[in-house]
C-alpha cells in the first residue's frame, strides 16, 4: 500500500505555496538578488569543495566517476539545472530548485508543447502541470458514470488540487510515454475548498514558483492499491458538475503515474549526477538525469563505480539512517531544498529564516545510511552552514542548507537536493530489475 500522504513530503521547504511557509523559503525577500540570475544560460561547472574532509570521504563520488556521468551523452540524457536555464523566470525566487523541461502532446497526435520550470522531484510520483500554461487540450479521465476524476495531492502541509487528464509525455528525443495520467493543477476546478483542506492550495505558477512537478520517485503510481479498494482515501475524487466532488476509489491505470514507467526501454530507474560547489554556494548549477539503469552502454554501472545499493522498504520507499546514535527513516529527495532532520543541539535561525539551521560556523557532520534488507552500511558526510551567512551571498544554490524537522515528522531524515551535489545517485524502481538489484533502491 502506497499512500500519497505518507510519501509526498517532497517540497515542504522549497515551495511557499505547498506548505504556506514563506518563512521556510530562501527567496528573494530573504536573499540579495543578482544580475546573474537563475535564468542565466551560462551555468557553473564543477567547483572544488571548500571542505576537504567531505570531498575526500567515501560517500562522495570519486572525481573521475562523477565526471564520467556528468559527461554522459545520449538520447536518454536529460539536462537538469538547479536555478538555471531549465527553471525559467518563475523559479527565480526559490533556492535549490532542480528543473527540467517536458514535452506534452495530446494523446496520439503531434499537437504538442514544451514547458520548462518543471520541478524534478524524486520524493513523489507523477506529473502535475498548471492548467493556465496548457495550449493543448488533453482529454479528461472519467469513471464509468462520466464523472471527472480529480486529486488532492498533498506535499507536507500544502496541496495541489485539480482534475486528471491523459497526455503523451517525453523528456528527451528517444522515448515517449503514451497516455500518461497526469494532474492538471487548477484551484478553480469544482469545489476544491471542501475537497482539499490539507494545506495551502497552489493557485498559479508565480505563487507556487514552478510550472509543474515531475515526480520520478521509485514507485509507479502516487497511491497504489489503497486507492483502488478504498473510496474514503482523501486523495482521489469523482466530480459531477461544477461543485460536486466526492471521495472515490480509482483504477490503478488511471492514477497519476511516473511517466518514466511508460517508456519502452529506459524504464527501470534513473541516475542523477551533479557537480560540487563551494561552501558559500553558486548562482546556478547544471547536472544530468540519465534514464534507465543498465539499459544502454551509457547507463550501465561498472564495478569501479563503487556503488553501494540500499534496497528501500517495499511499502514506504524509505531506507534508514543512524545519526547521532538515533535511527531515522530516510529518503533521498531532490524536491526538498536542504537536509531536514532533528538535532536540538544545532541553533535555529529566527525571523524570516525561522526553522533553518544557524550554527554560527559551518558544521561537518555524517550519518550512517543503512538497509535492513541487505544489511549494507555507508557513511554519508555532509555540511551544515549558517543560513544567515548563506542568505547574504547573493547565491541561489547551496550544498550545506539544513532545516529542523517538524515534531510530527521527527523520525524522518530527508536528504534533500544538497545530498545529490558532488555525488552520483541511482534510484531503482518498484517491480523492476537492474544490474544494481531489484525493486525500489538507492545506490551511491
């Protein structure tokens, strides 16, 4: 059973609208802006880390291995920019925002459009696009009674509301997933006010800071069997008319789903690689999303890559980590803009940056990633800098942002987008196999 409420914690920090937490955002009201904005197409390359102990650690990719993946080319390689050219102007106010472009087509036609500033999110599943941006007309997904399916997709304490539709989806030039169920984000659709009360509902791209969300986490659908059998799921609805929506069960094939599962070849997982940056950040950063694991010569891991694979819990998608002698559930999540964990010994910021860590000087920390499935253990070294210091750099990309976990989620350790910097991380998919193993897994 896969519940959206349990998994889609992905962008509590990065999106002011998805969580109603402007104070949790590193946005332009907190940071000094610069003429070299995230729309600058000249992206930074690898920068030597200021923390030599972290850069030399076993948890950070060997420079040769990292460059091998960063330099990978092919039709299954998708450019990713963090606050860069793929983000567009709507994403400029959010720090540590990884973006891609997607091409959408009306099913079975050449009536298509390409949309950038799509948040790349390994902590959720499925594609969500604002209705106001669509110039094409995707067909709505309906039940046997002709009612339109809708969804309340919750992210932390925020939510996206909108109807379901079918689209052909492509991330590159080689593969297209046909008739993918997607969510059309539209706060005006039917009676969202009564159907989606779990958080601040996104109203438009400017308010949200993104044009859509591409969830490429380890599961295919965003709810699974639970929503097939249970009508009172607080996730899916059937809507009749303009103001009548009721909770509804929904077939698996109609649930919002990860488009990569629909590709014919490169559909068993993804590889992400990003270069390092200095401890004071960068204006923007470019990396790669490589589709498939072992499906082509350019995505086949070798023994010299030294990946350690951590199979995730088959129900939750989480692995485990031991930090300061405490055990936490853990998740590598590009949709969260920092390391999010509980540590009362680290001073927190006040004012507009309340909740972020402000230790005064940079901290050099580590956590032991583990898996109960295969008993593997590997140390992941990371840094936490003072967010007040980072806020005055004028930069928008950071590898050492940290944020205190909420008391309600104190047993969860989120390894956000900074954990992906200066590393190669591989995500295996549920129900799929690769040279690194079977099912949902994280390898680094």
